[in-house]
C-alpha cells in the first residue's frame, strides 16, 4: 500500500515537472541591456571573441553537440529565420569544443541559444527550441528590422 502511494506521488511529481519544462522550453527570456558602460571589442569576453563574436553586429550564439537531437531543430529555425535579418550573424558552438565558455554562460542543457545585440550585450536566452515567431520577435529590436 505505501509502495503504491510513493509510486503515485513520484509519478505526479514527475508529470508536474514535465509539464512545467514543456511550457518553458523554447521560451525567450529577455535580459535588459546593461547601458552603464559602453561595450567595446576589448570588453567582450575573450572566449566569445575567440569563438567569432565581434562588436557592431547582432548575433545568435547557439550551443549544440553532435549527440543533441533537438539542436538540429534549433538550427532549422535559425536557418529559416536569418534571411529576414541579414545584419545578424550566427555562431553555432559545440559544447565539447567550448567547455569553459559553456560553463561561463551557465549552459546547463541543450539546446541553449543566446542573442546578443550589436553592443555585445546578451539580450535574450532561449533554453530549448524556439518557434520561428519567437526568434523573429527577439531579433527585431536588436537588428533595426521593422516588423
């Protein structure tokens, strides 16, 4: 009897966590731009510069791995959306090649995508697979593109 109660409770908790996760995956999480000091090429973290990020160009930074199935879905969404935003660059970084940067940015699950404005400020974080509309909505304010 008590085993059935424990199993039932564990199932209910797992279901609740699964529902919460499903509702939040792909959600674009905004970060306000830090405008307290100007960002220059020299102030961009070296790991991001080494990966190819440069000041002056808005960018999507997508963390992935060979074994990550949902990462391919993010790649498709980005590839389908980027033609509308020719001034936005895209960096796809394998976590195995950038372990220190992965830790520094707090990437705890894949796929995880960051959107940086032209001043190299992180403006959005997207855990999971975003919809094309959500990605587009995040890119509009940083790209100067009108809807």
